[in-house]
């Protein structure tokens, strides 16, 4: 496996597209309204919207700069539109028509000829021929003008430096105020027969195709609702992802809403999914099938807090609701509340009906169902009114620390309630598949290991990994651990996987592993550890390994490629040099220092290396023809300098009580080092079983990761000194492609020369 974080397109393949290609428009809108855009033909798109307030407005956007697609797949930035002529057929319904006040306007944002930022408001009706809801529109950007009435109010557009333009769509009840509409208003607009002409009508676009590899991809509607499905799937296809897409339907954009007082709450009135969401997912499902993808539809117990009914929410003992750390926050639905669970079952059925209608093989995932634990004080949210009635929870002040028998029984009952709710949800999905005329439905459970198997809360698994989930409750167990994976905490991952297997009984062949994700762009270095975790899962034999998630892959320029089929050379063999070094062996620590001497003799010195790099000559240690035979055999096995190996430096091979870090109350992973005054040497090849770690002088539990990393069982307290004692080897390689030794060498009393050179290992 390998990866690359691409920053720019250079020599990669390119193609061309017409400017205003329907695939690359986006939508934007304020909460609580909803809108989506899909392509209906190579030259056509359709926007659907549902409006709730008098000031709701949907924008259909064309951006001059592509900041959405993967960097290898973006279209070129082109801000000059003066050589473009755009024409299309406009059709609409349920929105203010073209000829009315507040009818569709093309807002153009950019700079005028003097470079001053401004916007122009181009009334489409001024460039239309036909009726207000079915017209041909033609715009020559060299001559277009804003303003409501032409020619008296014409405001000429200078289209030479444009950032973006968008068509505004508003409902018939548009007032400009935030007052709710009497009823939700659904509307739509179609642009078809789209043609862009002129010298500026064609754009270059990235067309790199990464070879198909062994990883699948996940995506989420909450991160991609504003894109066309065609655009999203183009990225997945070109980046080499195949098989099934794990598609999280989200927690904030799929639902219908009804007004209650000053708020809007999820509702089944008029259907289950809002119109824009249903249209987007029908298009997504159809295109996924056409490209050969399966879709695993993921539905969680998480819901946008502002639109969740108060009695549906999980709550702590003091009545405070379960709230996530997102901004604005989401909440968690109570598995004990009949109304909340009936709603989720209806949502599951709606998405399964879309899958069947598209001809997909139905696959359903229950995504991360759990009882929330509040970060403040680690208080469990087991005390909403429905939960109290369902299993009479006793007080639990914190999920951390020892539990009484009554508290453990409460957690067991909470787990049984959770398991019953997930079983009912899966049953509803399977029933919907049958009702829609489909065959069987493959069920998946996704569980998040760092929370449900928190070492500081050993009883949490009773509630959040209940035994009711044990095989064969689900067809596939999906494991996710992005806190561990992103931090490179392979020890915790291995322990968590083993604990999940022991508790639930799913073999690796019935497991999927989700590796990721990178929350922010400035954390893109985490992709290295995430890919390593994915490779470990594949080596473990799981049925599918998935990267989470496509929007972050696109954002960070992540490219994955498999190298397993190539004739590659193994970089390092974890074996020791087979011969003991004699006292005549030579060791030469080497630095790279540039010394510049001025005319007067003063020197300026620049040290290029922070650490010495040692060279060795182990030839003087050879004592017999048997030694020569062993050396030649070892040299051939290493392919000369091609493969590294371990060497015990006879003069520097141990460390005692070395400070390797200071606790911060959270971090558990510390690199072994040896100190030489102010100089620090990274130790990547400790002797197995020789390491002892202490925190403030007291031995502590830990596990070793490859590369000389000690992962402590418990994070050291802030300010605590973490020290280590150990023995170690030096990673080296043969320095030359030729090794010359002979019997005559020894008979003449001469020592052979066998130079070795220390390796600089990257130990992430």
C-alpha cells in the first residue's frame, strides 16, 4: 500500500468540459429549508427545494474556482466570462416565476474593471423568450446588464473577473422576513438544453484515473448534499474505489419538518423524506448501480438537535440532553422511546425502497447506536422518561470507576433495550425490502470502539456493546476507531478488535473495518496512520476495508494505491547480524557539517544533521572460514545493500531511565529515545522484552508498537515524567554492492573490510 497527498495537478491526465457543465453546479440555502441539485441529462439539471420561512432562498451556484473536487480532478479556474454566451431552457414550478418581482435573478459576484469588489443582479426575464415558467434564456456575458427594468435601470456587468454566479429561487410566499410560511412550500426549477458558446466556453478538467485498489470508500449526505451525485461518484470512480460505498444518510438533511410554536420538528406528515433528499438519493442510487457500486445505507440514532422532539432525546439524570460536539449540535434518540424508534424505522424503510427501485442489492447499516456519555463528568444519558419506564435505571454519577451490582444491572438492562431497538430497526429494513419487491437484505452494525470499549469505563460495554448484538444478530459487524487510527495507536486498535470479537463472536471474514477520519485540513498528516490501520485490517483478513470518508479524501488530495502486485524490495529484515563483533570492529559516528572560514580565520559552522549517522566496519570481527561462510550467506539474503537488518553496537546498546516525554493527561504514545547531552537519538529497534517504562518513577503497563513506540495503558497525568530503560540495536545495511573476502586474507593475518552504514528510519 502507498499514498500521496496531492497538492496540485501537474503532469496528470486532463480532459475538457463545457463551461457550466450541469454536473458541477451546487446549491446553498439557509436552515431549515432544504434543496438539492441532480443532473437529468448531459446538458440538463434539476433543482428541488422545500421552503419554510418567508426569507428562505435557494441558490443554484456556478463557481469560477473549483474548491470541491479532488485536486487531480478539478476543472480549471477561469474568472473571465466575457467570451461566453450561455443559453438554456428554463422550466419551473412552485417558485416565483421569471416575470414577477423577486423572480429568479442571476447574481454575479466579482470585481469591476477597476478591481473593486461588487455584485450585479441580472433579472433572467430580461433575457428570456417564452412564458414565465417555460422560457428560452440567452445571456451574452460581454453585453449582459443587471437591473430590474431595461433599458432605464440597466447596470452593465463587467464579466472579466467573476468569482461566482448563482440563480436565486424563492417561494410564492416570499416576504423577506423570517416569519414561518403558513405551510411548507415545495418548488423546482429545471435548466435543460444548456449550451455555452464562444472562445471561453471550454474548460480543462483533471481526468487522472487511479488504478482500482483494495479499499472501499464511505461518504455522507451531510457533507455532500450540495453537490450533484454525478460529481461525487466521479471522484470515487477516478480515485480507484470500487465495491460497496458506505453511505451515511446523515442526521441533518433528510427529514421532513412540521411547525410547532416557534420551532420546526421532524415529521412524517406528507411522507418520510423531504422531496430534495428523496430526489438526490434516487439519482445517487441509480448512478451508483450504473457504475457497478453497491451501497450500504447507514442510519444512526443521531439527529439535528434543533429539529428533534424534546421527549425523543436521551437525557442525563439532571435532565440535560445528550448533545454532540458538532456546531450546531446533534442529539441522540432514546432507544426506549417508541415514537423515536418508529420514526427511525420509517426512515430505514424509505431508503430501502429507494435501493430496491434502483436495482441495488439491499444493504442496511445501523450506524453507531449507543447511549450517550456526556464529556462533562462522563455522565450516562440513561434517564429520559421513556428509559426510566423501560428499565428503571439506578443513579450512575459517572461511567468511569467501580460500579455496584445494581449499577451493572442497570447497564445490562440499558444494553438489552438498545439491542431490542436495533433488532427492530433491522427487521423494518428487511420488511421494507420485501414490500418493495426486493430479495434479502444484508444487515450491518457499526460500532465505535474507542467509546464503547473505553479502558477508563470498563463497564460501558454492558450498555453500548450489548450481548444481544452477538452473532448472528447481524450479518456483518463493522468496526470503527478513528480516534485510535488517526493517532497511529495500533495497540489500542488490536486490543479493541480482540475485545469486540470475544464479546460478539464475529470472525474477521464477517467484519468490515472503517479507517479514518481527518477532521480538519491542517491534520492531513494523519492520513499516513489511517492508511496503516487500513492495511493492518486487510492483513487481518476482514471482508472489506473502508476509508472514511470521500469528502475528506477530496478536500486533502489523498490518493491511495496498492503496491502488493509490484515486484518491490523489502526495505528491512528484522533479523540480527549473525556474527559477534570483535574488539577490533570499527565504529564511526558521522556528522555532516559545513565549515566556512573567513579571511581572518573566523569560522561559521552549519550542522546539516541533528543526529550522528554511524558507519561500522565489522570485518575485523571475522575469525574463521565458518564466519566467512555465514557472512556471505547473510549478505546474499539481504541482496547486498538492498535490505536493512539489526546490528548490536558493542559500545552503545542500552539506556537507563531516559526521559521520553511528559504527560498531558490524554496522550499515551511515546517514542523511545536516547539522550547525549542536548542531542536526542531516536531508537526504532529496541530489543523485544527489554523495555521498562515508568511514570514519575513507578512502573506502568504499556505495549510496544513497531518503530520504537511505547503505548501506555493509561494516559500519564499532566506534568508526569515518563522514562524508559531498554536495550537496543541499530538499523543498518551493507554499504557496498560488492563483498570481497578470501582464505588468503586470514592466512596473511589481514582483516577483511565489511562496511555497514546506519539507516535513518521513519517511525511515524
